[in-house]
C-alpha cells in the first residue's frame, strides 16, 4: 500500500532534509518532485494543486522549531498536510441510535461490498462487542444473497433471509423488525451493486434510503480505481447523504491516489480500509498513521493493534509459562508461532508497518511478500518426527537429509531453519526479562532472509 508514493516522497524529502534555511528557491525543485509523486500516485489534480500550494505557504519563511532542522521542518509540514488532506483523525461509526442502528452499504458492482459487510460485522462484534444482523437487499443477484449468508455464518453474524421476488424496501423493513425482536445492536444492509452511476438504480437506492433512514450510509469503493474512486464517491454523495467511505483492495494499490483524493473531493471521511481477502482484513482509517507510513516512518500503533487482535492469548500465556518454568521452546512451539504470524496477516503485513521498511532489499521483501519463506519453514517442521520436534539437538546428517527430501527442500534450507530456530529459542529465554519487545524484534530478525534486517537494528 502506497509503495510507489512512499518511495518517491522519501527520496525527494531526503534531498532537502539537510537544508540550513527554507527559501522559495531551494524548495521549488522539491515541491515539483512532490507534485509529480502525487500525480503519479493518481491523486486528483485539484487535490495536488491545493496540497502543494498549502505546503509552499507554510514552508516559505517558516519559523523553524529549535529542535528540528529546516529540512526536517519541511517534512513535518508535508506530513501534516497529508493528514489534513485525508481527514486529520479517525472518524468512527456513529451507532448512537435506538437499536438496531441501521448501516447501509452502497457502491458499484465488484467493489467488494458484500465482503465488506461481513468484515464490518466481524469488526463490530469482536472489537466493539455488538450483536450484529446482516441482510441483503440485492434482488438482482441471487448469488449475492447466498454469498452473504455464507459469510455471515463464517463471521458469526445473524443473517436475515431475503428473496429476489421481494422489494428491497420490504426486505429491509422486515430485517429491522427481526433485529428489534432479536435485540440486535446493529443491522448492516447490503444493497445491489451498480455497474455504473445510472439514474434508475440511483432512484431505487434513494427510495430505499428514504424509507429506512439509516444512521450511517457507507460508500464502498475499490482503491485500485485511483482518482476515479473519488469521482464515483462524489456522484454517489450527490444522490445519497453519505456519512463515510470504505476503501477496499488497498493491499493491491501501490499508488494510494484514492485515499488522498476522496476526503477533499467528497468532504466525506474514509472510515475503514479493506486490507486483504480474509474476513478480519478490515482496519479503521487513521490519517495520521497513513501519512506516517507514506513518508516511510512506519505505523507502530497499527502494528501493536494487529498483534493484539491476531495473537491467541491463551496459547501465548501457555507458551510463556512453559518457557518461564524452564521447559524450553521446541520446534512444535516454533511452528505454532509461524501459524500465529499467518493469522496476523503474515510477516509482510507486519513488516510494512515498521519504520524504514522501504530501504530493505527488494529481493528479500519479495520472499516475505509471497509467503514462500513461512510456508517452507512450516513444511520442513511438518516433515520431522514428534521426537525431532521436541528434541531438535538429535537432528543430524541422515535425519536432515530425510527431512529435506520429505519437505521438498534442500539440506541448506533445513540447516537455515535450525539456525533460525536456535536464535528464536535464545530470544524466548530473554523475553521474560526487561525490554522484552526489543529482544523479540532482534530475535525475529533471525527469521528474515539473508541480508535483510529489521530497520534500526
């Protein structure tokens, strides 16, 4: 996410970071580069013009903070303007209504609307402890109703049945009644997707909105459509009183134009980001954290939240007790840690939130990105016997050759895994002491591909 923009801006801002004084002359080239970086990221032209104008106004003749160099001050101005462009702070869902709080989801076909309904249901029930019901008012695609039913079962949400013979207004009114009698906190309404912004379909969703009067109306849009996403959001906003935007498929968008354009063009906040295909791949949108990531400064707060959500606390406590009692850390535990990391979205999802990750070797990042490294390690451990997993010290020559053959890897791969395991084992012994998090990061560095280190190590 934002890889191209982050790379361009980081490089551009490096060139000015050592300046003794900011003048119109010495920031002219930098501003031109910033402008080009934003346009290449598919940020809408009016947004780019306004952004560059504001940065220039604040930077020229800026009284520099004594603790910052003028170059650093310029970077701080850029960061602050990025935050302002995206909305400054997270705007949570407004659910302050007589239950059920009705949330309507609208958007074009293929934007990931039905999946986003399920993700939001999971988020509200797990993070906010809400009782959630979902209903599909898409009477044009029977498959959409079935898809939502399957996803609802997967995320543990209540599903209200609907049929293509019914009118959307009748479906939603029936769902509201059912949600009331079942004491639901929230009702999420999935509406029919539009292939384009056509009058007939827009008239239908307007009527539905008027009849239902939802407390939140969220526009779901594909980030990969760039500034078109902002323009479509604007068209929907003119037809419906939108309260916010859900930006999907952000993991496939290396540019980030949509995130930087939507707020400025529509005046509506981005409330959530869809960051993957899994039902837990939904993150609240924090402009200040995204601005930090764009400038290569990382997003440690989101990383901590991701770890807290993904870690099985019961298993983690069990392992901590085992290590503290001196029973050691074996390869079975190591495999469990790899599985936990997968649950958290994989190592790449965690790495991209660390400061300076853009400076890591591209080849090394590629290995992490496709999950090949973790899958290979799991395959090697799975090819061992129970005794070998419990007592790695017995794995010598002939055993190593058998494990390599069984896992479809090489002898070097097996040796590398055992070396990484030894490093992890040492790290686990230190974890119970002071500065545990730093030690954990150092230990995890041993799991990375050759030549790759965690930033700051």
